[in-house]
């Protein structure tokens, strides 16, 4: 979501050959399917390809639905069917606020009631309409790429006719139909979506899809659409209010309430004065586990929890709920909450083969880029965190921490859109590696998506699995925080105990053939990293290890001040170590250096709020799947 033009987020065109006709293409190929559908429905091929790219990047996803019930390359939505088949993904039972100074506030892991068909908006029921227009059965539209593309082309043609415009061969004449295809109910989002489609047309695209086929869209840099067509669609004007968003996204103001209930209880966030009072250091990526409408109801509930932004899957629309100066209750760790911005991405389908739209990835990346520029947040994986990377505050909270957005979030693509792709920066003997499997081709087996122990459907993943020895048959490394009894980690989709994700950096402990060992949770952890299909790139970086003469260093889930830093009236917060140890001879990649800090805000009246800052300093480190903190006084830093 950075404040950059959307065109700058596109990859360069690899081939500028003119668009092919259906007859000149290989029978059964995706390229031919697009060409044939465009020809039959009277839609310009470039428009059809660009709309599909913005929805799915031309992937079919094996007939599996997206997080909002969209099927196939054209993202034809059938949320009724998708909801009926969707298992619930356990997010954990963390206290969303994560502050021991007041009673726990749960909620972020609760599953909202599923909506009925009548309650779903039209944008989540486009597959039925495509079936009526094309005459193709709904099941075929869900499972066949050719049928799905035909249905999407029929929807575009119908949108063009509804606008009173002819089925022109000129792509510039289809701006209004493209805006309507987005399903957006407001002019700003429809316009942003259509602008992105035409940026794809102008820049062109080439990509190998999840089925292994190469699809090309030739660049048409001079196309100039009639953008005024959106005004005739009868869409609402969103309330922008005091939004803090880049100009390149559609953003509206839907505020979260700040309300007192009596007996000292209040919700659903805390007033603050960031960055004057505290710096903003992190952006936390979540998924919502609810439809868009339910998500908005929840964040407007004063008894629930809160976050700064929600993002809609179908079109990338953004709603802001809190001023950035205020503190949301979203990450389950009060130190992180007080210094972060929370982004909830719509996703009520948490099956392993669900997927996010390109439209959502793009607007999310623009927003993150904007926030990073505004607050000088580094664009790396120690500052752009998944909720599953946020540490438990103390030992007792580790097992309840959330696991979203999980192993199927495409961090590699996300960081490409952020303009910070993960590439090698060191030679083959580097002391640091950045995890970077090829997302689509890398499909480790996960279990427990529907039933415990049952294999999940195959799907691309940005995470690698960690073993005790350089062998796929070796046990997975242990996480004593998750399993105090010393049991092995599992292949469960929500088990983060032996998992390293794309973009995370670790110090190399050893190399052996096609395997690389890293230091992870106080132990040596091996992952398969063959030269022909590497799952990591070599990198430069600073690492830390226990200072000389120290055999082990405690690890913390929050960077709180020493007891002497607390003024009268502010209860001292325990500096309680986690059950892990950083041992002599081990190294971990260094992130920020920060003074111990605690935001005291346990009451509704903000006059008593105070930021306590101590002399004790901490380093953030990539310690396991989650980040952690160690005291500066316990370690020494060197270049790997």
C-alpha cells in the first residue's frame, strides 16, 4: 500500500508480441481459452486478460475458492457453496490487548456467525449470474478454467451492455464495465480497480501460472480509457473523513468506538499520541475470519477488539477505523500493539487452498509502503510481521498466540509489490540466509486443515519445514514454548514450532549437501535447500551471540523497562523471560535496538496514561517463527 503509482508496482513485460487469435494458439492452453472467450463474447482480449490478472494472476487454484468464495481465473464468486465447505482455522485464544495491567480482552479468535445467502452482497454471488448468462452449469464454472473464463467474459459483456455501450473492440471503451466487474459499491473503489486493470493493459504482463502455463498480455502503453464512465454506474460516494491513506487506493472512514462501560471497563482501543509519544515500528498483517460486512460490525462493537485498517478481498477496498496516533487491540502483545499498525485482510475461508486476490495484495502493499515511508519503518520481515510472527508476552501466553495469515500468505509476491524483493546479497558461504522458496512450486504437506492428522489439499507455500538433522525423515525441531513436555512439532497447518517463512533471516549454523542448518529457538534446525531449487537466498546481516563468558542468555516476548524506571502510580511490569535460551556459540539476526518501553493505559481517562521508558535496552531478533527480544547488556553484535 505505499504512496506510489500503481503502475510502478507492475513487473516489466517480458514479451511484447501482438495478441494471438484463438486459432493460432495451442488447443487447450489458457492463452487460447482467453482468446476464444474474448472472441465469442465480444470482449477485447486485453481487457479480459487484465481483469483476470488483477483477480487471480491467471491462476486456477485447482478449483478451490478464494477467501471470499471466488473461483477460477475470473474470480467468479459463489460464497454460499464456499462457506458450506469451509473449515474453521484455529487462530488461538490470545488476549488481543496483551497487557497484564487489566483484565484480558479476547475476541479476535472468535468465529462470527456465517451469513445466509440472502445476507450476502451481489459481489459474492457472481458465479450464478455468469451461469445464467453463459448457459454453463455452476459446477463447471467452479472447476473448469475454460468455462470460468467464458463466464467472466459473459459478465463483462453484460456490464458493457448495461451501460448502454456497444461491444467495442477498443479496450478504452470498457472502463465502466471493468469498474462494475469489481463488485465495488462506491465510486472510489470502482475507479481504483479499473485504474489498476488499465495499468496492467498499459504495462503488459507475462507469468507462469499455477498450472505451469505461460500466459502473456502484450503491452498497450497508449490506451486511454474513458474514466468518466464510472459516474454513470450509480455507486455511492464513500465517506473519507480523517482517513490516512495513500492517494492510490480507495479508502473510507468507518470509526471504531471508544466507549466506557463502567466498573473501569472500556473499549475497544486506547487513545494515544503516536509518534510523538511512541514510535511506530511494526505493521502487523492479519486475516479477518469473517466476511467484510461482519468484519465492519465487529470493529464497530465497543465490546470487541480493534485494528487500524480492514481490506476487502474482492476489490482491495480499504476502511480505516482508528487514527494512527491511537493504539489498537489486535496483536496479542501490548508492547507490539503500542508500537504497531494492524491490517486485517478479509478472509472468512481459511481452508488451506484458499487464496487472496491480486487486487487485495496490491492495495495492501500500497498502504504498507505509505505507512513505512510516513513512519520510517524498514521494509523487512522484522518490521512487517504476520500475526503469527508476534511473540507471546510471557510463557503462559505462547500456546494461545494466533497463527494468521499462515503458511499460504504469499510474502514473496507481497514484497515484490512493496518494491523490496528478496534477492541474494552475499556469496555461497554467507553467514545469513533469507528464506525464499518458489511459492507456487513449493508445496509442503500440511495437516489438520479439515480434520486433525488429515493432509491438506496441495497448495503453494512460503514456509519451509525445519528438522533436527539434514534429512526429510528426521524429526521436526521442538518448540518447548508450544509443547512444554518436549513433544515433537507437527505438520499441522497451525503449528509454527518448526517453520520458517519467506523473508525471515537466520544465521547459518552449518551446511551439508542440499541441506542448510540455521539457529532457531536455541537449537540447530535443518531445511532442504537444493541448488537447483533453492528455498533460501544468501544474505548479509548483523548477528548477535552471548557476550564472552556468558553461557546462556534469556529471551523475552516484550521489551519492558527495568523496575526502577516506573514512576509512582504506575505498577511495575515484570520482565519475565520466555522458556527459551540463546546459548553460547549460537547466532541470531539482529533487528532494532530499542529502550525498554511500556505504555501505561489501563483506564478510560487518558490523563493518567503514560509512556515509561527505561535505561535497559533490547535487540529484536529473529529467534524462531516469531521474533523475540534480548537485552543489549547480555550479547555482542558482529557482522555475519
